[in-house]
C-alpha cells in the first residue's frame, strides 16, 4: 500500500526532475522531498520511466498532476544526455507541459552546498570538476549569493593537467567539488591543502539538488517548449581509437 501523500502548499507546483549525465540515475519530485538514486549508464533508459512512475505513485500523485519536467542537460555522458533529453521531451509533449533545462554541473554544486558542514558565504565561488573520461574533465564555476547560484565560468572541457597549471602552488585556495577529485587523481598531483579546499569530493547531481534548482527555475519562469530542450555538449569527440586508448593507458 503506497504511503500517504505528504502535505504541500496548494500553490506548490509538482515538478519532476531527472539527471542521467553520470554513472548514476537521479530522479526527484519538487514536493515532499522524494528522490531516488539508481544505477545509470546502459541501464538508465530502461529504469528511468519506472523510477519516475514510482515517485509519483508513492506520493499519491499521477502524471496529470505534473506541471513541468526538469532535466540535467549536461555536460556529461553522451548517451546519458540523449536519454534524459529524449525522455523529458516525450513526457512533456504527452502531458502538454513545459520543460526546465538544468545545468548538471550546477546541480553538483548545489548538492555540495546542501552537504557542506557549514553554510556558504555570500559571494562564494565554487568550481565543479567532473570526470569526463578520455583524460579530461568537465569543469564549471558558480557563485553563491542571495540563495541561488549564478554562472561564473560556463561549462568547459579541460585536460587533466589544467587544474594544476591554474591553481597549484599559487595560494589561491580555490573551493572545489565533484567526482573528479577521487576519479582523476592525476589532476591533483602536486596540490597542497592551501591550493584547493574540497567542499564535497562525492558531490553528484542528486535528487534534492535537482529539485531545488527546478523550483527556483520555475519561480523565475525559466520554462521552455519541449522542442527547444537540448543536451549541452562540450565535447565534439565522444570516442577514442584503439591506438588512442592504448596511448592513454601507457
């Protein structure tokens, strides 16, 4: 028997949020705090719709209750971005609702903020570094002020040596988060604690972060027609040749 739906303000819109840009699948409802994390990758396309249906069912809601669908547009895994975008577009068109396009790296920053031991100061700049495979990083920077994030440095693709070239031994004390801190140790060789202050090494675009960004985007009127929702690619080349893979391993 499904749990009784959690109370919510009558004016609060029901928003579904999802992200499949990483190795995990994250889905959430904007009301009631319901969220799920499931294996992503090749399994995301098969498990995404059941996960969304389960969120609605457990909250005592149905598809007609949904006012908009938010998705993490990337940057991230090529197949994952296409999965999230296509499922979001299909659902939004079927329901006749708009789409909210979210920045996956901003969701990582928001997850780190929510999990931080202390509140961020106004004007705090946070760099997000995610493993992009192929010896590269997805990187973006965001500023926290007035209860929201703003883009400081748009998402880009960096080689593994770029963080060291920019920040190591300069005493700038940059604030960083993201899975590249553990997945890409070569990017941090030569760093000291004074070079980079880790906000959350395990930060991901988790459901609670997606739901918060979706609520804020809805309040600002940042909805788009489903046909205009597109993934955010920052890499043109999505695969390596056999020789390139062998060189990278060497």
